[in-house]
C-alpha cells in the first residue's frame, strides 16, 4: 500500500502505524496485561497468602502495573520512529531533546517500579497482619505496620539510587562515602525526623503501649491504631484521628488504661439531715455487705460516714472492680447503685438534694 511506503516527518506510514498501534494496544489492553502479570507475580506469594487471597492482590497492584504497561508501550513504540534529520536534534548520549525525553521516560519507568514495590510491601503487610491476629502477643500487630513502612523506604531509596546512577551518572559509592562527611549537617537539618525515628524504636523496645491500647497523654485520649516511623496514630473517643510525633510521646507522661488491673469507683451518697445515726450505720453496713459479697469487686471496699455537707449527710462509697472493660464496669456500677437505692429506702431514709433553710425572726415590737 502507498500509505505504508509514504514518508511523513521522516518516518514511513508503516512506522507511524506501528508507533500508534503499540500505544493503543497498551492502553486498551492494559487491564488484560496487568491481570496476567499480576497472576505471575502472585505465584511468589501464593503459598503464604491464602488467607488474604488473590483478589486483594489484584486490587493492590492493578494501578502501578497498568501505569508500567502503558509507559512500556510508549517506550517500545518510540523505537519505530525517528525525528526528521532537518530538525537537527542532538543524538542520544549528548545533551538534547532526545536524551531528555529518554531520561524522563526512564525516570517514569523507575517511578512505576517503585510504586509497584511499595504496593507489594503493602500486600506483604496484609499477610503478616493476618498471621499476627492469630497470636496472643500484640507486639507483632504493632510491628507489622512499622516493617511495611521500612520496606517502602528501602524500595524508594533503591529507586532513587538507580535514577541517580543511570540518569545523572552519580557514583553511588562516592555518594555514600560523602554522606559520612555530610552526615553531621544532614543530622542537624533533620533533627526532628531523627528524634521521631529514635522515638519509634524506643516505643518498640520499651513497649509503653501496644496497638489497640486505650491511653491518654498530653491532652489526647484514645485508642492506638498505628505506630509508624515518624508518628503514632490515635483514634480518640470523639472518633477523630490524631497524629502525634513519636518524640512527643516518649517525652510525655503516658497513662495506659488497658494495662490496669482494676477499675475504681468512688462517690458519695447524700442523705437528708433528718436521717438518724442508727439509720446511717445500718445503711453503711448493708452497702458494705453488698460490696463484700459481689464476686466482681475486691474484698477491701470502703463505706464511711465522712462529712456534714451543706444540705446532706455524706457517706463515702469506694470499691475496686475486677474488670478492664468499660462496658462491664458500667454494668456493675449500675447494679450496685440500684442496690444502694433499695438499701436507703429500706431503712426509711431519703436522698438529699441541694436545699436551704430560711429562718424568719419576728419583730418583738
């Protein structure tokens, strides 16, 4: 055909057809190709990833694979066309449009591979996270996200070194040696980041908390969801998501409610001033008996008539509950409160409420 033999901008019609055709095929069939490649890569994880499954794997690696396929199609298609000689472009290897485009495409390709490597690290994290759920220790639950972040950093560093070496022709060995000289300046420039990284190691080794613990520190109260390189993520009681730098955590007093052995209840009941001493004694004795015989409370409760309040006679009630769960504690506390009400009414007494007595003095005149 004449079209294939005709020359357009320095290339035959056949060359342009192959150029456009390869790009269209890579774009239109990127999902098919990505699924095939994903299946091949999945064989590496197949034995250890049965619990997570291939569908999740395909979902995670789909976008980076499609990006690499389209980019690879464009890269391959570029071999079939050449810029017209009359444009006078510098040849490959010399600085010019051709070299810039080639290096830019190479950088994008390495970026796609880095992206894919990070997604594979995420999938590996899902495998380890599932295994961690079947163990009694919570340390591995906390360690998995940290290791995933570490793998991502390593993948990114390797990718950057490849770009510096192949594109910018930087001697990596010299660069690494130079980092020793510039290490002090780098450390000073990234002081906060280094402190946060050291803080994360301190958290792992000292273990003041684990993922899932309910803690409070520095005005923040909530459940630990993730411990990363730089920060710790906390889901507050208001369901907000707070990110706290690790260096702040290790430098602040922390109260770990999940590590408590008991929950304490301490409150006062106010009786009206017409309650007799005998009634108060019997009420206190009965409340103490309720607390002593309850299997969910310790055997050292305190029930004492403590004060003459402004409008009530105050009886202190204090006990420790054998439970860490807040919901279970509330149920126990409610049951005991109902029993206290029954005891007070049984002895003919009443609960006081804020009141004032007014005395009017009559004028004798």
